[in-house]
C-alpha cells in the first residue's frame, strides 16, 4: 500500500485542509502511527513564498526530532509558490529525502506516511507528471461536488460535516423558511430536528448563500455567521413566542429573514482574483465595485451578551414592512421583511425602526458598541478619536467576524 497521498484542487478554499484533517484522524484510529505518540505523530510543515526553500524544509523536519514509530508528514505547499515545486517533490517522494546546503540530510523512513497538500490551477495540473504514480485526491468546490454527485449518483460529500451542529441548525431553519413553516414556534434541537440529506443540504446552502460559485470557505463563513445569530436568536427572550405572546407574532420570523441577509454580506469577500496564476502580489487582485464597503448598505441586528437586549444599527423599516436604506428611503434593500401589523405593535411598545443614525453623538455610538461587547463605558475612552457611524459599523462587523471565527481581511 502506498504511503503517499497527494491532495490537490484547482483553486483555493476547496476543502483540502478538512479532508487532510479527517485523513490524519483516520490514520491515527487505524494505528498506522503509534497512538501513544500521537502528539508527535503528525508533523505539518507549511511552505510559503514564491520559491521553495529546501533548506527551510530540511531544517523544519530535522527540528521535529525522531519518533520511534512512523509519523504522518504533511507538506502544505502554498499556491503562491511557482519555482522549485517539481524538484522538491521529486526529492521528497522519489528519492525519499531532502538536504541543506550545509550537508545535513533528512530522509523518509519506510513507516512514515506522506501527505502533500497543494493548489494547482487547471493550466498547471500536468506540470508535475511523475505525481501520477501516487494516489491523488482532488477536492472540488461545492457547485462542482453537487454536479458530480447528481450526474454519477455516488457519494462524494463528507456526511460527517453535515452532522455538525452549526450546519444542522442552519439547514433546519432554512428548510422551514423555504417551506413557509412558522419559525416563531421552532427551536432547534441537535440531531432531533430532522433527517439529514447531505445533497439537499448542500443545494440549499448554495441557493441561500447567493455567491456565484462559492468556495467551501465562503460557504462555511456563511453558515458559521448564520449559526451564531440563530443560536443567539433561540436564546433571546424576545424570540420566544411562549413568553412574548401573540402580539409579537412574526418577530422571530423577521429576525431570521434579517439574519439571512446579514450572513450573505459576511460570507462575501471584497477581493476578486483576476489572474488564474495565484500569488501574493496584490496587483493580481481587484476590489469588486459592487462589493466596496461604501457602495453597500450595512444593516445590523445584534443580540447583546446580556441575553435581554438587542442592538439595531444601519437600517430603517417602512410602515409597509420593507427594509430600506436609512440614507436613501427610495432604496429598498428587501421587500416584506416584516409584517405591517407587527411594525405597528412594535412601535406601540416603543421599538422604533426609523432612527436617524447620522444624528447619534459619539457617546451614543459608544453606547451601542458597549452593549454589543457587554462592557459598560460611561465616558469617552479616547476624546481625540473621531468615531463616525461608518467606523462604528466596521468595529462591530470586525467583532462579529471574530465571534464567528470568520477571517477578518
């Protein structure tokens, strides 16, 4: 049995790292490596830059020490590297060793397991022909997986991923939202809410994410943000129909619709790569005009950590129940996000959705930030800083990305 696995994709964010993580876990379970030395049994070396440094790789491997039993050696080769890949892999996989200029040598043992993680754009996929002698695993983007699975009727999705609680919660809500169920009365219960259909779940996520051909990373960002908001929604006093009564009927449905819109923004990257050859030179990236911060509305609802209050920022709701831009009432962001009757009931309870945010003074903006971060600030911590409404939104957006484990770029 070959002790080499090459895990590759034609673009970044295709799920290679997740597959390798599962592969490592499976190897440890099957005792391919010694369980007592499991912490030392997995060695990961990330190789970055534009050119492979054999000295760096050799030094990293030698620094890991010698484990009596075999180890899993994972080389994570960045997509930015274009010089020296073929030579490195030939030495590593065929000759079984690498060395430094000083003569220090690292060599692979018979019981070591080698995993190569690499991104190869389609135009470069045939540049390393000898790798065809080894088992290769290609990872695809979500839309490609869906197409392949539907066409050849075989399992290509990791079902375990869809059993994770955050994806269960998101898909449970999305399914009920699409079928028109009463969301006010629904509270998510792990592994009890529904039967898992991985293909249908993937199709549903792709449809609601609304990013053209999203990567697994973008789909994950969408799901993680939506899951955090829905989890807070389930815990919120205001979203429990049994506590709030019939007068607030439809409020949780409004919140879920709002969170869906917010999640799309948090899943979407502003950078668009227009060169097929990936590298770190920012000249190969452009900022999509329609994704520029200043070109878009940023309506936010946050469930505050105290569990009893909510923070609204950056949006108005008309008496007809439409979500509109507070700076331009003629721009409708989303039609029918709230029932007009609910709007009137909330207004009677002094919950207003037509606040003039531009007139907020600095302490009022600080108060909104304080409520979201659960920190009481009674005075201005930095009188010299000009806190604009735009900066307030950006601060809260960054905070939410950290809370949801979404990259902040």
